[in-house]
C-alpha cells in the first residue's frame, strides 16, 4: 500500500482493513474499558458540538491518534468507503437549508428557495460529525480484540451474557462488512457495475 494513501494492497480487502489490527501501539495496549469510555466521550462531544473549528480540532486529535496507533491507512480507507454517505448527508442538508432562510451571504436564490453559505457550512459540519462518530467506533474495533471487549466489560461488572453480546456485535460488524464486500466482488465478476 502506498504510504498514508489508504489504498489496500493487492489481496488486502475491506475485511482486512476494518477489523482488529494486531499492533503494539499504545491504543492496542489500552484497557478496553478506557476505549469504550473514549468512544462514548467522542460520540457525546460530536453530538453536542455545532462549531466547525471545534470539530476540526477533534478531527486533528483523532488523526494524531490514528497515526500514533498505526491505523491511519485503515481510517483513510474507511473515508473512501463512506464518502458517498457523507456526500449524501451534506447534499440532504443543503436541500433542507434551501427552503429556510439563514443569515449570511446568499449563493443562490429563486423565489422561496434560498441557498446561503451558512447552509453549506452546516452541511459540512454535519458530515464531519457523522464521520467522527463512525471513526471513533471503528477506532475501538480496529484496536480491541473480541476477547478483550468481553474481559473489559466483565471488569466493570457487566453480566457475562450482556458482555458477550456486546463483544459479538463488535466482532460481527467487520464480518458482515467483509461478506458485503465479497458479494460486491461476486456481482462485479458477473458483469454488474456495482462501483457505479
């Protein structure tokens, strides 16, 4: 893989890039409970943060964290895979914003439809918030083994059945993602233009 570009090497699939990565980074060695609280903290912060500069600061922190943990290429690959979702969210917000009046310079105006720069700003902020939530979740998946999740939850006295269920969810998401990737490859080999 080219350094830092996020493109998978030959033979390296989405399944390989979005599941537990066995590295000797500080994030891999961190207690699973701490990682859960980290995920919850980032999710809550991004849910309540409406400021673009504050979200960019959180993103800069996350990029440093991913680079230090050795999973930056995995996260860049994730961006490539969810870019359609992020673009859709931004466009959806622009359409919703076009039917409401907001302060600031107008990009386009026709009758009751008015698109302002503030609508574009809000769309970008919303897309960044969604990416940070997904990114923090995948950070936990990429740096925490299935068994560590269960052990970590048991340390804080979560019942075994609940801990196993939560651990299984974290284990199943990469498996489902991998199966989805296999289906896409199978359909592509039959001539269906899935990528478009």
